[in-house]
């Protein structure tokens, strides 16, 4: 990293989602600040846990960017920029009413109020209760899908540190329906359901954005697709 810093280096980007790979943030900050170079943290998908709202700054980051439209639940094209006041002022010069590169992506005042309200409501919720509810939905989805033909395995994957829980589903692709088929057929359905394609024969279901009862819709749709593929094969 030291060798990569030159007189042309204006900042160092750190992707929080991959913080388990490479140097830890605190060490990166130490090295960067030796050269008077700021560190910008991409923490778009790092809420929850709620402690992350202050953690990256406390570890020395100069700027931290969070998405406003993911777990916070605010307008999709909003976000939060935290950090050094002087750098935030420079970032503001790139946006409306100034004529920087961000002018075309400006956020209006109603979206800002929507984000502030969503953030307040999100902070009022209990993080542990929220995580337990996601686990409950994930466990239910996993057990129900284990009963579906053509599903080789269904398991709940937890990341307690990042407050994440998903269901990983392995599909028997020796017949006519592949994991890719399931992903696109779910998207084309009514309602449209988006799951992640993990490669090979696996898909991932994320229960964190599901409202109560929607986990049943996900299972019903997957069962319908797989049952239909069996009857037509």
C-alpha cells in the first residue's frame, strides 16, 4: 500500500463490505494519514448493525457513505455522507445548486425529508428483535423448501457480526429447471420476486426486506416453478 501512494494520490477508497480481506481499516488510516491522504469508506450496505453509523468514523475514516435506500428504507436514490466538515463541503460543491458532476443526480428536499424520517424510524426499532424475526423467516423458508422436489439442500447462513441472514438453496439441475431459470421466472412472476444467483446450482433468498407473510409468497412461487418443470419434463 505504501508503494502505491504517490504525489498523485488524492484519496484511498475502502470497501467496508470486504473489510475481512486485506489490511484492516485502522491500519489503512494510519498509513494514509502519514502521507496526508484521506480515507473514504464505501459503507453503502453496512447498516445494520446500527453501531456502524459511528464505527468507521471512530476508526479514523475521513468520509463514510451509507445508502439511504437499503435497510434504512428511505428513498432509493438518497444516502448519508459523514466525516470531515471540509471534505463534505467539497462534496457539496459537486451537487446542486453548483455545477459539479453530481448536479444531474441531485436529491430534492422531499427525498431528504423522507430519508431523515426513515432514519429516525429505523433507529427506533430494536436491532436484536429485528434480527430474530429475519432468522425466523429464514428458518421457515428453509424448512418449507426442503420439502420441494428438485431442491438438494436448503440452509440458513448467518453473519451475526453484520446482522445478516440468508437462505441458500441448491437446485438439482439434472432435470429441466436450472437455478438461472428459477431466478428469471421469479422476476417475471406476479408478484415479481428477486433472489440472488450464487452461481453453479445455487440461489440465495434474503428475508430482511420481506414484510410479514411475504415469505409464504416466495416459497409458493418457487414450489410452483419447480413443480411445473417436473410435470412438463
